C-alpha cells in the first residue's frame, strides 16, 4: 500500500484532496496532512510517505522552495494548485 502525505496551506483544499483520495483506500493511505510548510519540514521525514501531494503556491515558501529546504528525499511529488 502506498503512503501519501499532503501539504497545502489551505485547510479546505487539503481536506478535499484527502476525501478524494479515499476512493483509492485499497491502494493508498494518507499518513499525514500538513497545512504549515515550516512544520511539515520537520515532520515529513517522520511519516515516510511514498508520495507527497504538494501545493505550489503557499505563503512564505512555495512548493519548489520547500523541496529545496528539505534537501534529499525519497518520495515522489505530485504538484497541486488552485491557480490557473
């Protein structure tokens, strides 16, 4: 089973994505939902996801900067955004 984490600064967005991922509950388990990038930097390695659904635009730090600050990681990234 794949383990997934979600990082989105908007609580409503992360909850909606989590609900949509429930459709794949036999194949994927959401192991962490983060709404603050700074807190996620410290916690993402602990939950050891196979895939991270990562918001592109967040206040203070965007998704690309988040990955740079994280350094090395061993999970796949799916970028998400509400912007055109």
